[in-house]
C-alpha cells in the first residue's frame, strides 16, 4: 500500500549518520529525517505519479479556490490521498482516503502526499490570511522502546502573485506546521506509552499565515516592489507536502493516519480575535438595548 523499507536497524545509508549517543526516540527521529532527505533528493521526484486535478472552481463567500490538485510522492502510493475537496463558507475541506503509514514487526513506512491549489479573492475582497489545519490519529502497540515510532510533518511554499487584482513579481513564503500535538507530532512507544503495550491518540496541528502588511515579511516584500496596497493580496498559490512515518521493531506495530473525515481544512479570511470579540459584544449590546426598549 505504501512505501515499505526493511527493519530500521538494517536500513542502509541514512542510519550511518545517526550518532550512537542519542536516545531510541531521537535515533528514530534522525532516521526519519535522513530517509526523507535522501528520498526527496533522489527518489520522490522520480516516484511521483501523475497528479489528480479536481474540477473547480470551488466558490466560497469571499474567495474562490481553483487548480486544486494532489499527487502521491512515495513508492507504492497512488492518489487520491487527500481526496476530493468540498467548500463551505471560505473553507476547503479534504476527507483523506487511506492516507496513512503502518508497519508490523520491524520496518519503516513513509507516505508522502503533495497538495497544491490557488486562491483568488472575489471582487471587492482581499485575502487577509490563510489557515491550514490537520487532524489524525496514531497507534503504537507491543512491548518495546522508542524505536517503535510514528511522526507527522508538513512543509511547503505560499506564493503571492497578485495585489489589488494586479499581477506582481511573485513573493514566496515558506510555510509549515510546527505545533503538532501531542508530543510535537513525534510519538515513541517508550516515551508516550511507558514502554507499551499500547499508545493510541489523536493528533492535530495548524498554521495561520498573515497576508496583510501587519506581517513584516509581506510588508517588506511589497515595499521592495514599491507597492502600497489598497485592498491587499488578491491571489495566492499554495503547494505543500504532508509526510507520515511509521517505524516498528520486532514484536511491535506502528500506525499513523489522517482522519478520514475533515482531516485537512484550508480556511481563508479568519476574523482576528479582537474582531470576533467586538462582534460578540455588539450582538450582546443589541440584546440589552432591545430589552430596554421593551
């Protein structure tokens, strides 16, 4: 189903870079990073199957999503992994299909999926921010140490290509999710389950990218282009990779997967907390005034 390598102790290449003094959990984390680095450098580009494009546009309240496509970057995997999107308000939601990594009795499994899309503001609107949320679960079983391990990673690029509905020289910004929880998106049988026999947990993570001039990166990039926005950013493209890894040892198993309902949610123009608070206070005040009028 997904990329399967030999037992972690026998994987050649990446293991030679692992310092002997590290804990089992750190060794697995370094192993994953090394395998992923080698695979992306030498393998994933060649392994990528033909992407799936989803027919759009997907029309939200203030934005339009278009050119939505995905691809599987790991051997033995085929798209769809994220699955076709649905739109509600200004959110694009994916229900992943078999997007997971698993191994039993010793081995390494890596599943890597790529998702790309474009967001365009409707007339009179701009793209104030973009949020990516991800959800899933993981299970580690058996008596063992942190060599039985699972992890989730996300990284990509966001490009701004239009301001006030006028094309500009592209502004590129790296994006990633660094707050996966619990345990930072890295799970070990010893650390998270005290050696076993079972660790099972949901996980989640998110990133919110400010696309206004309140973001110093955006402000500096626009200033360098002599752009003083009236509305703001009006077209962006996003391209990111999700990677799941599972590593097991003899007598154990590891599984990690994205939720099969609402596993990935992309949302634009989320109100700032102060704006939400003012809205709530406004509604409450209207209720008080109405009662007094009565």
